[in-house]
């Protein structure tokens, strides 16, 4: 809990001004903003006040008087699709707010996801708003594998500058994912309802679908449309990637585990069973050479300088230690080793020479014995 304790509304209620931004991506100018007053049981009192979004950044200003302790802030209108750049579909975003928490009240996907959970905790568990809001927000962030920075969602913006704002931007992009603008309302309401009663996002199928989509994305392309209206976006890259890292069962990728190989254990993922390698700060599907080195290391130990050029065999496969990695030995490599053992190494001194090898011939070329496909003629 990081908000002030609850306190009763003064006689006659509160009077003041709310300002903020309404964002999935930003709602367009002319979108509706409505503040509905709620009683102590969070039921509408029948009083409300409305205004309009003033610009395409989602900004609004709303004057109110006689406001009770709690209110539901709703914004409805066309929004900028973070992924596709269109702004044709309409969405309604909600935020369950408290009068004493200040004049800034943004409406966004995080406030929308936590609102039903806050109400549930207050009504069913008898929690104060402060405790319920803190718990609900931490649960929403946990559902997306994000760190809680103890900043209320009503103070966050996808165009902000803090680490907490980066959480919101990453969450907004993930929820948009491959869904068209017209589907966004359904997705948001479904996830909010899933979290409402137990604080957990339990639909593993949707989570895996979003994770698969997120794995394929390029960060610079994801931020293209938002950067057109605000070049300085909050840092969201690693927060965005962490979602699919965790959903795939890979864990954190940092300097301590560079080169580590881990298999995607999520059976609902289209990439289940693929092995990923930690490279820099992200996981990538491991190359064939990385997988061969892991297999060889498990069989024979590390490929060290002392083993350079060594060939070992197991399970019908021949491995060669080259440049500190085990790899499947090619026919060409095996031929060079065999001819070298029988005739000496191929060097500049015998470059171009030909020797008999088994049922054919080998040619010394560029320091390597190579199979000669034709029968040589000594003119």
C-alpha cells in the first residue's frame, strides 16, 4: 500500500479539477470523459459530470463539485492503435479513483484492468481503497511479469518518462498484440474479468498467443507510431521482452548466463520445444552449431584448446572440436584428418600434390586435403 489511508468525504463533498490523459494509445480529440460519483458501497449516486478530450494526445480537463470519496472515471472514443497506427475503432477505459489522491487522473489499460479487482477487494474482502488499490495494481503487474514501482496507475502515461511509465507502455503493446482495434475492448474486458476475483490472469491460451506474437516483434517497429507524436518514449523494450521470456519458461537473460541454452517449456506456444540461447539481453532460437556444441559437451566435456581438431564418436555421430566448440564432423573434415594421418599435413610445400586415398584420390589445396572427384592423369 502506498496511498494515504481512506477518509470520509467532507460535508457537501469535494470540489476541484481533474486533469489527465486517456490512453490505450491516446484517445482522439472529442472523445467523451465522464466522472460518475460513487457512494461508500461503490454504487452510483446518480450524479456525474462530463467533458471532452481536448486534443489527439488524449488530454482532458474536468471540473467537479459535490464529489463523494470515490468515483468511476470513464473515457470513450477512438484511439490510436499502437501497432497499426489506425484510429477508427472506439474503446471505453475505466479508472476507479479516490477524491483525495490528487488532481491528476489518467485513464489507461492498467487502471481498466485493476478497477474491477479494487471494487471486488473492497466489497468482498472489506479492504480499504488504499489497500485494495495497492494490491490490485501489484497483481496486474505480476500478471505481466513486471516490477512494481509503487506509482499509482492513475499517474502513468504511455508517453511518460519513468520506469513505471515503461511498464504501462509495454503492457499496452502486449494487449494490443495481433488483435485488431475493433477487438481491443473485448480483450481488455476479458482480462480484467479474469483478474477480478483471484488477482490472477489464468487464461494460459491467450497468454501464450500474446507471447508468441511478442517474440516475433522488432522494438523499433513497435514504437513507430507513438514516436511520431512523442519522440522520447519511456524505456519499455526489456519489460516487453520479459513477458515472452517468462511465458516461454526461459527466465532472465543477462551477462551472467550468456550462451546458456534453455528449451521453451510452454506447451501452448507455437515455439514449444525450440531451444533458445541467451545472447546479450535477449533470447534467440539457438543455431544448429550451438545445439551441436551442447550435445558434444554433454558427451565429451568442454571443447578446449588441447582438444582442437580431435574427433570423437557417440551414438553413430562423429564430433570434431574446432574453435572451442563441438560440431558434427563433415565428410570433408574427416577426409582431411584421415589423409593427414596417412600422408602428413597439407602445407604450402606440397600444395597441389595428389595422393591415393582408399578408392579415390585427395588433392592438397589451401592447407587442406580435399577429395578429388576425377581420376588424375600424369601427363
